[in-house]
C-alpha cells in the first residue's frame, strides 16, 4: 500500500463501498435499499478477567451481538438481524438475582498465644444474601449511546471511548454493574457492529492495506488478530476504565457513564523507578506492588524532596550503565581503557538477525585527536527502548503484552543528505557522512562500519530513508535527562501523578527533545498507536515528521469524498466544515496579499506562500522569483551548515558553536533541496487549515489517510490534500452510527497535479 502512517491511501474496497453508498440514492437497487433500511448498529461491551485479555467475565456482556456460523469451518458468516437495536434487549421474562445484603463476621475466633503478644484468627466470613425479583418486568441493563475516538497520538490526542448504560432495575442489576464496571483499571472490549446487509459491496478491507502492517505488527504483538481490523462494518476498541459516574432518574432507573482510555495510552504513566516486584498501574499512573492490599505507593514522600527525586531518577541510569559495563566486560574504574575504543557490542546475540540489528552499544572517543582521550558510551535508541520494555513495562501486571516499539522495520525518518548532530557527544548519527564535520570525523574509530552497526542514513536505488532507531544516545546524555527532568514541569493530570515521580512518557518526551534539538528539528519522535493495532497494547516511538519516502508519497492517490449532488458518486456527507487557525505571525502577514503592497509572496510565511501561488510551472514572474529565491536560500544555508560543521570540529565542547550549528541545521531543513517542490515533498508540512465532516458509520479509515473534497474552493483543490488526524464514532439511542472525521491540510504533490 502506498505511503506511510501519516500519509496513506484510503483502502480500495473502502473507496468502492463509500462510492456505492453515495450512489445508493440514485440507483435504488436491493442492496442499496438494504443499506438504507438496515444500517442500525448494535454495541457490545464486555470486561476482561485479568490482564491477559483472553477471558471475558460472563456477567459483564451488555448488548450481545448474535452471529451465525459456517457449518463446515465454524467461521462467523453474518449477524442475525434481530440482534440489533431495538430488538436485542427487550426481554419480558421474569428474572431473579441474588443480592448480597451483609457480610457475617461472627464466626471469626481470636486466640492468644500464651507467653507472647501474637494472636491467631480462625473462621471464615460468610455472605448474607437475599433474592431480588424483577416484579416490575423491567429490562436488563442496556447501552443507550457510545462514542469512540481514534486519534493521531502525535497531536497529543488520546484514544478514548465513552459508554452510556441505562440500568432500569437497580435492585436486580446495579450491584453487578458496580462490581464489574465501576472499577478504574478494569480492561474492557467495545464493539460497534452493523449488520452485513449494511455493506453494499459485501467486501472487507483489501489485503494490500491491512496485511503489510499487520504482519510487521504481529511480530511484536502476538495478540493481534486479522479479523478485528479488516471489517468495514465492525469496530473494535480495547481500553482501560479510567472513571465512571452514575445518577438516579425519576423513574428509579440508573444512568451510568463509563469513561475509558486506549490501553496503549495508559502504561506510559509507569514510573521510571526500577522495581524487582511486579506492580500494578492505576488509572492515574500511580504504581503499586502487586499483592499490596494497602495499595501503598512504591514512590512515596514529598515531591519537593530533591534528594529523593534524584535517587528515583538515577535508578534507571544506574541499571542501564551497569548493564552496559557488564556487557563490555569492564569495571567502572577501567572504562577509559583504550582497547575498548571503536568497539561494538550486541545485546541480543546474533547481530545478523534483522530484528536485532539496531539494538547495540558503542564505545568511542570524540574527534580523532592525540590530546583527547575521553571515552563516550552510547546505546542505540532501539536498545534504550528495549531496556525500558525489559526492566519496567514487562513488570506491569495491569496490561499483558504491553510494549513500546522502535525498530528499523516499522520506524523510519526523512532522508536529509547533509544532516549531522549539533551535539555529537550526546546524540550521534552513525555513518561516514553523518559523522563528518568538515575534514574531521567524530568517533572515527567506529569507522569503517562493523557488521553490528548499520548507518543512520540508508540509500537504495528506489528508496532513501534514515532510521531513528539507530540513533546513538550517550549514557551521559541519559543521566543528564534523568537528573534534570522535573515532573512538576510536565503536563500532569493530578498531584498524585507528580508524586509518582518521573514517568516513561516524561522521559521519552525529553529524549525526543534532545534528538530534535541535535538534528535541527528534522526528527520529532512521538509515542503513537499504530492505526492497524486494534489491541492497543503496543506503542510506536515514531518520527511524526515522516510522511513516507518521496516515491511512496507520489504513489498515493487521494480519495475524492462524495459530497454535494453534482459529484459523480452523489454524496455521503451529512455535515461539513472548514476552518483556518492561523498563528499570530501569519495573521499579521495575511494583510499583505493584495497586489498593491510592496511585500512579495516569497516573504510571507511558508504555508501562505504556498497556498496563494498559482501553478509552479507557469511563466508568472512572481512564481519564478519564488523558485529562484528558494534555490538561492538552499545554496546559502547549505554553505552556512558546512562552515559551522568545520567550526564545531575545532571546538566540540563549545556550546556556542553547538548553538550556531543547530541554527544552521534548522535553516537547512527548511530548504533541503534546490527545487522548492522537492523540499515540500521531503518535509510534507501541515497547514493550519482543518476540515471536519460526518458520514454514516463505517470502519476502515485510518489517521493519515489522504482525502480531497470537490466542494471546496478551487485553490485548495489545486494545491492541497487533507490527511485524517482524528476519527470519532458515535452511536445514539436509536442505533444510528455516524463517523465524524477531522483532517489537517497538507500540500499536494506536484506529481499528482494534472
């Protein structure tokens, strides 16, 4: 499938289904009528027993969806129409329930041990129960509405779901609901399903859009199931209950709302404290020793205690440093030994195995100088993430198989030919080009390349990538991050989260900041959930600036969403809006767009310059000037970059020179290619224009899918496309499922223009 996570083509079968829906009002075939009449959705909620998500609590299922199975294979063929709202829950039969009214403690006996202060307790507590009759003939609990939001996590948005439950008979059912669902930390499964008759084409999503990423994710997450991601009429959500609320209505029924967050958005709240005992994670990120009935926090005491905080933060560093030195086979006092310079060490054994090839340790000096004999110890970013998985996340008992993924199979970045690190002592990009500063090579003894270490930049005949998992981070840099990070300065939800100390998300945010600063903002690592991972137990540490290789982007064909009656496929859009949120600098420049001003378009903010230009191939003088200006700036800033590289090689410890190189890198990243269209293709910037539209409920859209709209102004259609950043599904009391999609504007590639 063309494209990448943040710039992808809509599934071909989904396109066909949406076009068929748009035409259904015209052709009125039987399948079209079935879609219009049968598109009543049902919602099923179930709670898991434990953290492995293999066993569902029998009494927890609300809104059962009845299916028929193939006699020969046992595979699900279709959904029974009667299992959908409003027929699924109307059950007039009498029901009874056993209600616990009290706990009898009278059987406990206390015996003192003679001559000691110890006592022994014998006996057992018993439950006092009574039978509650459904005399009023009220129905069982039913889901009245729900919403599910799948977002681009790089935009600081979370995957969430909200379920509204009506409990008509509180006497019979409230205790059961309370026991199961009024429990923050409980893992749940939510499904929204349309009957198969609501899919006009009768197809599932294509293998081309699902299988490649599925096969890659399956290597890291064995719980991922294909049948949960390839349906057009079915949605799956796996989450953890974070809060709830309930109220009593005038008719004595109870209305409850369950709030959940996607599983992968929760476990990064774990503290960075290394603990030998398995621990549980609360909804607020607080961590507890497994089996501690008093729920005493692992990290306790005042958040203002600097000594305590430093001790907590250094726990990770000490464990990592000890592992590194143990693997190298040296003692702390011998770590400057010259024989270790230029050495590589593989943590996971056979370095020729591709999945392990980016997890390693490197030892080198700075520039090749007789007077500079200090040693720098690095770990690759993939190694650091793997260490966090092994020592912290694997001990969590709330979410089984939780993992952060950062490898050179799933995670890539843009290819900038002249990119180096402005602070190679902290962040090193391995490779001859990326280690060369003028005539000097930083960490020269790591070259020539060893089989254990792959270069940061990799160029082939068809594709050019850089690989963030191969970035080398020094132990000194990691220690500095942990010593200086302050959870009070981070975005926190509560005082409890502050008291729990430095969390994984705080630490990785600072690691990302270090990488971004060192690379002139070329790389922006974010924790995101893969759009095809319905289990939501894995997170990718992924470059949010990467929208795919240039050749892959040019293969992406935007989907023209059917809207307005004059579209060849009719319309599927219920609501539509477009708005611009201009930054302050752009607002002040917006007044200079008239021809009568003396400010040229080339001086306007980059996205305005792009938005308000005509065809780049035209002979218009202003456009020629813009192309000329871009080419001249590319040459100018590339020369400045090379000069600053030379200066830093002479004084690698000079923070002023590091700052100058950083500034030069930022300018170079803005003008990386001589031709403006190639620069835009490489960076694929986002413009502050947003589109929001609502259609009938459908599964299969992913954030990053690229769309166009025929009904918007011609200039937008000529120059831009819209990539999905947020998908919200809602089911109301009548069973009407709608999908609301939010998109961000990106430049259209010139190869796509006609």
